[in-house]
């Protein structure tokens, strides 16, 4: 069966996000004073084949831990659905 995974990788809340801070400052400087914080991460869409949703989730979890994120600096979350 085919599955689609939607993965979000974000910097840990305890760490600085210089890119997010720069965007927040730019937004405030252009009149968007109500913007209080911006955090910038990655969104990944992955199409995969697996025998079951549980196996697809295990594969995505493994990819997130080993390839798609740096667990020292980033967190991730994902959703898997049948294609």
C-alpha cells in the first residue's frame, strides 16, 4: 500500500532561532506589530510503500531520527495517511 507522510521539523524551543528572529523583526518593521514570535523549520512530504500504516509510521520515525532531523537541536512530528 502507498502512504503519504507529512513531517514537520522544528528547532527546539530552548534554542535560539536566528532565522525566525530576523523574520519577526522584519515583519514588525513593516507594520506587523502584532507578530510576537516566529519559528522557522522544515516541512517534508514523503511518499512510501509499506504493508501497513504501522510499518509506514515505523519507517518515517526511523527516517526522522536518523536522517531528517538533528535530535540535539530539533524536534519533529508527523502524520501518515493512506495515499
